[in-house]
C-alpha cells in the first residue's frame, strides 16, 4: 500500500497530472485574474458596438496572456516552492499541494473585498480568523470569484460611459434630422472607434486592468 501512495510511483504522478489538467479550466477561472480580464474586455467590445469585433478567440487569447502576465509572480513562487521540488522527488504530492496553496491564497485574499470574505465565512459558519491567510480556501475561492465579478462590472460601467454619451448625441441629432429609419449604431460606431483610437484605448484599458490587481 505504501508503494502505491509513494510520490515516486509513476502511476501516481500520471494520475496527478491528469487530475490537474481536468481541473485546469476551473482553476483558471476561480483562482486567477482571468475572470476580471475577460469580463472587462467583453464589456469593451459591447460598448464599442461590435458584436464580433474583436472576435471571441482574440478576446480569450488576449485574456489568457494578460492573466499569465499578472499571475507570473504567483506562478513563479509556486513553481520554485512546489512544482520543482516535487518533480525532483524531494517532497510528496500532499506537501506540494500545501506549498502551492499559500501563494495562490495570498493573491486571492489581496484582491478580495472583506465584505465578500465575511459573507462566505458566515455561510460556512466558520469563525473569523485572526489573520486573512488563515481563512480556509473553500471560503476564499468563492469570495474571490464574486469580488472579481463586482470589480469587472465597475470597470465595465466606467468604460461604457463615454460611448453611451456618443450614442445619445448621435441618436438626438438623427432624431432632430428625421432620420428615424437609420439605426443610430451605424453612425455612432465609427465615432466610437475614432475616439478609442485617438485616446489609445487599448493602452489605457489594459494598463488599468493590470494596475487594478494588488
């Protein structure tokens, strides 16, 4: 039995890798900055008025690369303290998972509102710990997820504001001219694209997104 659970057993290693890969999409969404980035970029596309511009593969791909950039310090710490020692057969799987939990939890706690942590602590009927890092992962993960959604919606609202103003101005002008049969979005979209390009919108949005993480 000890030989089966031994971390040197190749069967256990393969099982661990397969299990990790199956959980990778959930880990990407729940434990990283991906949710905030992809939601904000989706809001930006809707605000510009382009239904498929940029297309979904571009949005997802850009979100993945930005997520890797934001998460690099955390990933680097996990790699040095957990993955590399396990691959070198210096620690067990259990210890590797334990070492990987702290950097991931630290990132999530820094970017989670206290109100959301208190909500899930209450729902789980867990006592309030003396330090945030002592909060169990089962509480931190969902609190981080809803906190990311709230932050993404706040940023999306700010992105929408200037484009809504352009839509309202264009719609008012067209109404006063009696052009009721022409969809306002056909006229406003070029002006919104022009504004976005003139202010270097991608630089502002991506820069603000990266700086929004602690």
